[in-house]
């Protein structure tokens, strides 16, 4: 059995280590944010920029597959052939892409 003095000393040391842990934790996370997170974000931005630079703006050739763009009835808006969120630069109609592509 431990003496009361050693138990009190153990409590003091345990409390000191606990309070010191909280202060160091914030400093550790701050350092990790600057050393790991910010360079990680910079690498992601650089990767996205380089992929954007080498992206070809030429569309793929239109192939009229029979199982795609099936219209059993007209859409209830517009001319009935364009979906609600139709993008003429990206979405093809059953006949092919609309107008000039760029």
C-alpha cells in the first residue's frame, strides 16, 4: 500500500501532465496545419491547374448508340428534346451535338 504522501505526489504529477497536454496539443495542431495541411492544399491546387492546362477542349466524336438518349415522350418544358439542365457544349441530343463545338 502506498503512503499518503506518494499518492498526493502522484495526483499532482498526473494533474500537471494533463494540463500540459492540453497546451501542447493546440501548438502541435497549429504546427501540423502549417507544415502538412497548407502544403497539401497547395499541391492539390497545382495538380488541378496542371490538369486544366493539358485538358483538350475537343469533344469526343458523337456515336449514336441505340441504348442512349432514348425519348419515349417529350420533356414538359422547352421544345421537349432538351433536359432541364441541358448544356449544349457537353450534352448531346439523339441526333448529335448542337452547333459548333469549342
